[in-house]
C-alpha cells in the first residue's frame, strides 16, 4: 500500500521544468502522507492504545487542573462535539474522568486519571524517540535546515 501511494504521488509529480510552486505542492502532499502513515504505524507498533488524535486531545489535560470540554476542544483545535465523542471513548477505557463543576452545574470538568497520565507520558516518550531517530538520520546541515524550515512553515501556516 505504501508503495502504491508513493508511486501515485511520483506519477503526479511535476517534471523538472515545472514551476517550483507545483514541486512544493507535491512535496507537501508527500510529506503529509508520509507523516500520517508514520503516525499510524507508531500507533500500531508501540503497543500503547492511544491514537495520535487522542494524544493531541489529551495533551491539554497534562497539567494539574481539570478542564471543560470546550477548553480541551479549543486547545486541540477540534469542535466540542468531536472532543466529546473522543472523551466518551477515553472515559470508557479509564483514561479520563469527568466530574461536575462545583461552581457551575452546567459545566463538566475532565481530567486525566493516573493510568491516563502514565499512558500519555509513555506515548510522548515513544513519539519523542521516533522523532530523535528521524533527526539523527539527517546530515548535520540537513538537521539545521529542517529545523529552520519547519519553524518557518509553522509560522506561515499560523498566519493562514
């Protein structure tokens, strides 16, 4: 499957004479696909029952305080209904716990359970190890260039 997706992108790749913007777009697509494949692979291989999307959602809860679903959704960049659906599953597996807000009965607070904190920490460590492995495979000049370009791209994307 990986080869067919990569081959498909290569057949759509602009020729050497194509405008640089088209080459960038093709490289961007290839990078996005490779990133998604790697994230899915890591989810299967590390044995930690937490998807990248779930980890992203739970990172907002990694502090000492519980948060409302709305605040968690905002931090994760998803809608409140999406966060609610994800939290439902995470609550069933004992990763998060919900409780009524003592100051506002309309609000529900969410916090990581002890096992949830351990799982998030383990998943972060697994992701960090893979990132370090990737970084180490780059040449020293590529390491500096990649870091600079990723920061620049992040800034530009935030401006969109």
